[in-house]
C-alpha cells in the first residue's frame, strides 16, 4: 500500500500487530489527528479492516519491520512479541520505540520480570527458575525443595510465549509437575518458572499511563474475573476495595512504570491477598482490564497510550460514572452476531457494544460490552446478558 500523505505536522504512529488493540487505537487517533500505520500478518486482521495504511508482514521479520517503521515518528505495539534485536535495530535507525526494549523484555520474559521486580523491592510471590538444561534428577530436586518452601499446590509457567492462560498450570504435587514438564515443549529461549500459589481473595488490575518525560496518571483500580484463564469481566472501580489497598495498588503500578521506564500504558495484574497485593503479570500496552475506560473514563486507555508515546500532556483517567462493568464477548459455535444487535439494543439501549471484526470461534474474544451506571448486581446482569446474547451463549 502506498504511504499516506502526512497532514500538516501531525505525527505518524506505527503499531506492530493487527489485533483488536490496534483497531481500538484508531478511534482515538482520529480524534487526535494522528495517522496510524499497522503491521498486520494478513489483511483480514482486526486492525487491518479499519486502518487505511496497512503493511503486511510478520512481527519477527527484521526486514518487514524496518521497512514498515520507515517514516513513522514513533513505533508502538499491539502485543509484546517483537524480538529484542529487531527493536534495537529500529532504535539504531533513529526510530522512537515506545515502550523501549529494556522495558518490554519484562513483559516478554517472566523470569526477567520477576528478577527486576524483586530487585526493586516490589511485592511478588515466591519464585524459582528451572534451567532448560537441568537433568531429570535436578528438576525433581528443585521441585521438591521449592514445594517444601512455598507449599503445594504451586504454579508452573513457561517464561516465554504464554498468554490468556496458556503456558500456566496449577500442579498439586511433584509428579504432576514432572508430567507437565515432560509433555510440554518450551518456546525458544524459554525456561520453566515455579511460583508460589497465592490464595488470593480476588484479582485486581492497576493501570497507569506514563510519558517519556515522566508524567504519569493512574486509573481507578479494577477487579478482573477470569474464566478458563481468559479475562471475562472487569468491574471499575473494584467493589468494596478499601482505600489503603487501592492506594497500594496504584503506588505499585507507578513504581513499576518508573523502575522499568515504561512509556505508554502499563497494566499491572495483581492478587488481592486480603492483606495487601502481590504482582502477577505485566502488560505494556492497552489491556483488556482497561476496556471499560472507552465509555467510563474521561480519557480512554487508548487515547492516553497515544498521548503518552507522543509525549503529549496526558488526559484525565477519572471515571465519569460511579461504576462501569466490562464483559468480554467470547465466541461460541453460534453465528449471526449482527442479527443479535436488535434484541440487545431494544432490551438495553444504555449498553455500549464494541466488536473486533473477528469471525466466531469458541473461546475467541470477539468484542466487549460496557454497562455504565450506579454499582449494583443489576449493572453486572445487564452487561453479561448483552455479551452472552451477542455471542450466542443464550437466545432470550
């Protein structure tokens, strides 16, 4: 595709990855006058359907990425999987990469992330690495020693390549852990990571936006609900969260952003233990836990991500309503999502539906629904019903 004509002095932002996050950045880019260019694996991808300047190529192809980035004022990401060497080559070419590779490695490699957070004195679960070249006897000894120290069950993770519950197992004993390790092929450069199983009361997420010169804003702390390892619901703000825990979560997220020198949006997924929070995972991009902000905040996470990477003054993250419930539309065997709109719109004209242009497939994130209003179980029911009806999980 030919390069779009630059409009006056407005910047061009390159987004590597053609998924729904890049798609939803486009709405904010339009309002800001920013031109987006997306590197998509195929013209059918979610963002490629709505962004005019689309380049087709793989995120791990150095030539494709460097050609894509030529002419961009800044490059950012729809996902964290771009190899470090490619990112370093863009910087060597004079392209601004935000977040930078030294920050992004902490979202790419869980061992690097755990070590960095531990060195910074941030709250994390107990953890232990199992080297990729460890013998069977050594693996068994490490498992035994860590299980004795942290207790069973424990969490077994691949350090690279996992997402949406993939690459994560809860194992009850050493034999079960050994069976998982024996049956699973690690991604290139990955090792096994053992973590303490945290008996949390619920899962939280704290999001911050941070610009290159260090301005940062914190969004309300939200509660996330996971189903089969996939985020199914987000409630903003987290119901009945005491002020001390909310402030701790925001302070932790702010410190992570500062220590890692994150530019753009940062999502810190947390365990609420009832006696404080522990960091679970990091995402350095807009995140599922922030989709509520599209209809429930003064400035959405997508707008603040663009503002941050362009070093514009950040927008207010304040909520515009007492509560917002976001429910993901997860694919089923059913089809005919568009036809379901009539029912959803007639039943509840206050809900907001955001679709990603994806064909239905069981378990696939097809879109999300936001319901905004006073916090109540009825607010949850409205969002759940709309999402389930559109997905075909229910038909009345």
